[in-house]
């Protein structure tokens, strides 16, 4: 077993732990009611208004941990558990997604770059593995195809790296607003920070996993030449 395989396995184990911890922390704070009793939807609307954003809608969507901001439609999409809940977890998630809306309004560069990459990354993530596998099979006769696949996968890795500052910055904005607006007290802000910290960790693991896989495929290609 080579070093790249070991790295992939280790990152996979860490990833499973982070996912478990994330769900555990969010479940824990979903049972803690926020001081003001505002729902996630109300918190999102208030944060948007406080930042002079009136052209973004707050919508309710299905699923768990499916919350996201859509810059193309200008919608803060909150899962049912967040939209209707008045918990610390809901406050953390709702304000985090509004953090992305603020980034959009201010023209935050990493968000603009991530948004621009979405179409290409969506295409590459679906086809890169297929191209890499076919490229490996014919690498001695047509090596270019394999490296095209590598380039496509590298784009997915770049996207995961660009995502990091976007997510960390959104959480920073969320926590600052939750405290300055007195939506949460200091103790509750600390709880929200813990929840958002574990959420951000999933993006770090994703970036590391993409890097490990990229290195593995490059090494595999070089060994077949």
C-alpha cells in the first residue's frame, strides 16, 4: 500500500468522524432554544434587512443540512428544520447562509470566483473519473486523454479550495451579526460558533480528500507510462 492510499484512507476516516461530530453537535444545539425565540426564517430576514438587502428571498426547502444561498436566484434556502426552528442550530445556519448573501452584495471575490466555476466544475465532476479511467487504459497510445481527465479533476480540487474562504468568511459574518444584533447572548454565540466550526471542517476535509485523490491519480498515471 503506497503513501497516497494511506493518506486517502486516513482522510476518509477523519471525514467520517467530522460528519458524525457535525450531526451530533447540530442535534445537540437543535434542542437549545435561542433567547429571543426567533425562527431561522425570521433571523435570516432580520439579518438581510439589517444589512440593507431587500431583494433576497428566504425560502423553505426539503432535506436535512441542505441549506444554501443561491446567488443566481438570490434566495436563502433553508431546510425545514432550520426554517421553522427557534434553536441555536437554526440561528447559526440561517445567519451563515445570509453571510453568503452579504458576500454577494459586496462582491466578495472568492464567492464571485466560486460562482463562476460552478458550470465547469459541475461538468468536470461528472466526467473526470470516466475520462481518467479510459485515459489509463490507453495511456501508452494516447496519454493526452488521461491528462485531460487529471485537469478536469484538478478543477474540482481548485473549487474545493476556493470554497474554504467563502465558507469561513460567511461564518465569521454570521457570528459577528448574531452578537452585535443581540440575537444571541455570548454563551449562545459560542455554541453557534462550535456548530459552524464543525460545518466548516467538512469543507477542509473535502479539499484534503480531493488533493489526496489528485496526487494518487497523477502517481498512477506516471507509473503506467
